[in-house]
C-alpha cells in the first residue's frame, strides 16, 4: 500500500514532481540525522527529531517552495518571511536546475540553530 507521503510526490505533475523529489533527496542527504515525516498533510523534514523544513506548492503560482522552520533566525536574501511569524520560504523554479549552492548555504545556516 502506498504511503500518503509517497502519494503526495507521485500525484504532482511534471516538472514539479521531479523538482520536489530532487529537493527531498537533497534534504535527506544533508545529514545522517535528517528524516522525513508526513505531518499536517505535507512532507516535513526533521533534524535530530526536531522540525527543520517542509516542502509545499504555492497556491497562486503552483511552484514549489522549501519552508525553513527556524527561518526567522536565518538571514539570507533568498528567504522570504511574508506573513509568517517564524518560518521563511525559498521559492524554487521547477523549470530550472536546483540552486544547490544557495540551498546548501541556507541549510547550513539553519542547521547550526539546532
């Protein structure tokens, strides 16, 4: 039986599906203590058991983004606070290669907060 978490990825249309799967793989490979859960009907990533990041699709643009849980404490120009209190997001263009260098910088900045 297919888990809800896997069904979420499979149900997306290309190129969003490939983008989300690449992001998933990238985040899980950041650190051996990174894990993925299905929480609040979305893919969430935990570092040492604590919420670290999540993946979602913007309802207006239909483009994926990465949400950083302690994003309020991460100062990076690619992160957007918007109307959130603690989390910031980074929009991802599924038509382009993942901005790996930028993602790594942001993730490194967030990991030191744990």
